[in-house]
C-alpha cells in the first residue's frame, strides 16, 4: 500500500486489487478465529443498537431539519458506542458515515424538508441498515491500511483513498447485507397466503433488522461463505 501511486496508469485498478487482498485476508482471519479484533462482538452489539435507533426513527422521525449536526452526533453516539479499541473507533466512524449518508439522501429526496408523516420512510431505514454494515468493513479496512502505511513508511503521509474505498466496498460488501424491506415483503406475502392479518411492515422493520444482525455480521465478515464473490470452499490463505 505504501508503494501505491495514484498518478500512475491503472492506479484505481491496482487499488481495487489491494483492497481485495485486504478483504480476503480479513475473511480468512475471521474464519480461523472469530474472536479476532473483537470485530464480531463489536459489530453485533452495534447492529442491535442500530435496530433500537431505527425503532426511534420510525416513531419520531429524525431531527434533520432542526439541527443536522445534533442528529449526526446523537446517531454516532447511540450506534457507535464508546469503546476504546481500533475496532470500536472504526465502528464509530461507520456510524458517522452512515448518518451523513442518511442526511444527504433524505434532504435530496425531500428537498430539505421534513420526512412525510414525521417518521423515516421504510426504504431509507433499510438503506441505513445496509450502509452501516458495509461502512463497518470499510472503516475497519481503512484503519488497518493506515496503520500499515505508518509502520512500513512512517515518513510518508498516510494515504487516503477514501472516496475510492467507499465505492469499492459498495461493490464488494453492500450486496451481502440483507435488506430488511425485502424480508418484510416476504412476511407480508406469507401472511397473505394464509389469510392472516399483519401489521404495517414498516412498523416491524426494526424488529426484522434486529433478527438479521447475527447473520449479517457473519456475511460481511466472511463467516457465512455463501454468496461471497471469489470464495471457494477449501480455500486457504495467510491470516492477518
């Protein structure tokens, strides 16, 4: 990573290869030792905190319009937690990144106005869920890369290919995160098939999101190997 040069031809392709290597080693390391970095426990606990915040957003709606900075701080504190490890710091940054994305998306869709009906729309809640888990992987890898550059080449400024790593994670990781809205739609269809009553699926999204957390963590960290691009059963490699 310390030898990467953004001005060279095919620099972005080389960056993709570096990120692919990091993600592959992370997944292999997690499969060898699920306690590595405290990442599974920290991501799972953060996912449960996110589900609690989602429930608040359904009932009350976010305070984007009145005070976006206060919403950003509140979301980051409530979802990101207060631990002191590198992993905890990455999760807090992921929470901040996710909140910023939510602000931008909601303001773009509403023209800067408040969400209709006060509560946050279901599709935005589901994007919020997916963004957060992808951002956890993004921020953790960003931290690892930064630390490697400091150790290998401490006289160089820490490289910050931040915009590109976000795009790369969206391509590599986001598709692995379950969509609570799709799960809710499946529940509605099942209910219809047996002619039973069901509550508004938007109201059940936080509960669905909470139930998906353990499996989501397993998928984004490579513990659940199905549907992981490039993975073949029996692959072996070095640990981080």
